[in-house]
C-alpha cells in the first residue's frame, strides 16, 4: 500500500512541475505534524512533499497552522 501511495505521489509531483519522471525520493526526518520527502525530477527540479502524520490531529488544522506560519514568515520577512 505504501509503495503505491509513493508511486502516485511521484506521478502527481512529476506532473505538477512538467517533468518526465521522478528519479529519486529522499525521506526527511519526520516532524511533529508531517512526514516530508524531497522528490527530485529528471530535469533537476525538486519538490518537497508533505503528508500529515496520522497522530497529529485533524489534517485540516495541522495544515492550516503550517500555512499560517509560512504566511507570517513571508509577511514579516524573517
């Protein structure tokens, strides 16, 4: 099941950046709210993919919190 989800994730990431193929997936250390991976495409493009940890609570709220934090960082130029 996990391998099928990774394959679909790679397909969607490849499609989103207009590449032909995903050539590697590197797992980042898990955070408190997300599992993160770096996907590298055949043309050198890189995509960070994040999936909510099932034990972190409702995915909507953990994602909304992260989006708010990223907006704050961009707005304040930290």
